[in-house]
C-alpha cells in the first residue's frame, strides 16, 4: 500500500511540475504582462496617477456603522497578500533567479496594480446584497452577471477554493515550518515514520500545532486569537520594514552596488532567456504574483464586502494593497538579504536564507525574529485564505452553506495545513503555482472583456472629483444595462 501511494504521489508531483513549467513559459508570462500593460495604458497610469487618491479614500468611513469599511476590506485582502510569500517567496526568487528577480517583482507589482484596480472595481459594481444589508461578491459574481455564465463562475469558485484552502495554505504551513530548519534542535529531534516515509519530528509536531490553532479559530473558539493577531500583524509589518531599514543603514555602503546589480542582471539577456524556467524574469514574476495576487481574482472577494459610495474607491484601495505588499514588504526582504552581502548561491533557500542573512548582523536574534514574523504572517494568511473560500462555497451552493457542509470543509482545510508542513519545497511551490495559474487564466480574459465597464466607472469618478464632489455611483450614469443590487 505504501509503495502504491508513493508511486501515485511521485507521478502527481512530476505531472504538476511539467504543467507548471509549461503554463509559465508559454501562457502566464504573456498574459500577465499584456493585461497589466493594457490596463496601465487604458487607465492612463492609474496606479501612479491616483496613488495619493487611493491613500485618501482608505480612511473614509461607511455610512452604516455596521458595514465593512474600505480600510477593513483592505486589511482582509492585505492579510492574505502579506504573508509568508513576502519573506520565503522573495528569498526563493533571489536564490533561484539572482538579483535581477527583484526588478521583475517590482515590475509585476507596478503594472499589476492596474489589473488589481479593474478587478476590484468590477467586484464592487456587481456585488450582491446579503439579508442583513451588507454585501458580498467576487469574480464568480461578475462573471455570471456580465457574461451570463454561471458554469464558468462555478469553475472559477472551485479553482479558488482549491488554490487557497489547498495550494496556498499548504505552502503557508510549509514556509513557517521551514524557518525551524536552521535551528540545532531540528536535526537533533530526529524523524518519525508516517505512511512508510520518514518525516522530521519538528515538521510533524509543528504542522499539528498550527493545524490545531487554525481549527480552534475556524470552529468558533478562537475569536480572541484572531483579534490579537489582527492587531499584531500590522504592527509586525511595520517592525519588519523598520528592521529592513536598520539593516540597510548598517550596510549603507552596499546599497548602490545592490541596486546596480538588480537592474543590470534584470536586463541581462542570458539571465532572462537562458534556461528560461530558471531565469530571473521567471522567478521574479512567479514569486511577485504569488505575493501580491494582482489579477488572479482573490482580492475582489474582499473588495466586494466594502461599503463605499463609488466602486472606484475600492478599486483604488486594492491597488494600494498591491503596492504595500510588493513595493514595501517584499523590497524589505530583498534588501535584508542582499545588502548584507550573504552568498545567495550558497545552497540556502526560502526562510533559512533570510535568517542566515540577518544572523550576520544580529546573531541569533535575526533567525528568531524571522520565525516570529512568519508565525504571525502565516496565521493570518491561513485564516484570510479561508475567508475567500467561504464566499465561493456559498456561490457554488447558491445559498449559504449549512453547518454540515462547512464542518466538512473546515476539517479538510485543517488536514491540508498539517499535510503542507510535511511536503518537499519544490512540490509545494509547484502545486501553489499551478492552481494560482488556473485562476489567472480564467480571471484575466474576463476582466479584459469587462474592462470597458471599469473604465467608464473611472471616468465617472474622475469627473465628479474634478467638480469638487464626493463621488457617488449610479449604474445608469455609465449606461450599465445589467441589473445590480446596489447601484440602480
């Protein structure tokens, strides 16, 4: 039996690896860059031109005190975006693709900001009203409302659930546990045999504890944990960036050289196209997309819950979230690694690479700091990912999923958190990349088809702002024929 399971798993991971190479070599690189550039040009650089406006609207309060504010929706999406990918993903991209990978992460964030703006604006336009007066929605809903295809909406919802409850949560769990590999007790604890294979006792115990904590929260008993981490994660994000600033100041002489290498290697044709799947371009775009999720259709699920007077406001807020994720947090990780001069080709990858870099300056405090940051980021990411899944399950069912269905899903989600801690690094990244890729392959063409509606909404918003008004949206103002729950 163990031999059969091993053979099946080996065949599965090989197939996923080949699919991953093919998707990112021939489809997704072209789609991501083309759609991002298309919306960047069509919106006249909305991500740069209206960045200050996005900061202004974040602070607006909803008219109904019980509704979700633009800021709260930003925190939900940022909790999912700002996670272990900002630390482990960036380190993996640098280890595999070199300095130039950082540039391509920056680029995919900048042009991806326009895609994020469009998809979240559409989510607001086509959001639905819940019985309590709040709202919900996302790509499945704007696919059905505007393209009249519930079938495609269901397919997208299924893939999103597989991506976030499966691929991303398993990867999140793995990334956290990988931060313990640099400590002496990891090897000293030894291994334990499960299903005929040897696994680290630390990985098994750590995965079980993390899964238990997630179970406590999603089964209703962890409100205090959620509340505490909800406060601590933004604080840790600020501390994390400040730590990067300290590292940069202590290594200020190395910064010019780091920046030169980032740009020179990014435009080194051999580094870009030689062995394309191992190139700086490929790793930078893949890890940048995993980190900021621009254009894949996840953040619109949070964007649709916000109570705003105009859909464009939430589009701008979610655009800002992409910048926070990649331009701030991912850059912080990159500079902590590169400015120390640590050998990025020395065999370390992911969390151990960041920890080893910080250890050169702060000693043992450096690795401990990264582990603690990963613990907080991982925990909120796991819960934020499951928030997206809940809305998609309701869409598939056509109603709010009952207690039995929710319980079955939650049990499966908890098991996947545990399984993720035991997987190999290449396997868990490939699974997450492929599932995320399928989301993008569906969502990107859809937002191009519906992009005209978002552009009209942007023009309406800009015109009202220019006349000194606080923009308020009416579907009729842009000639929207589809029925909407909020804007008629």
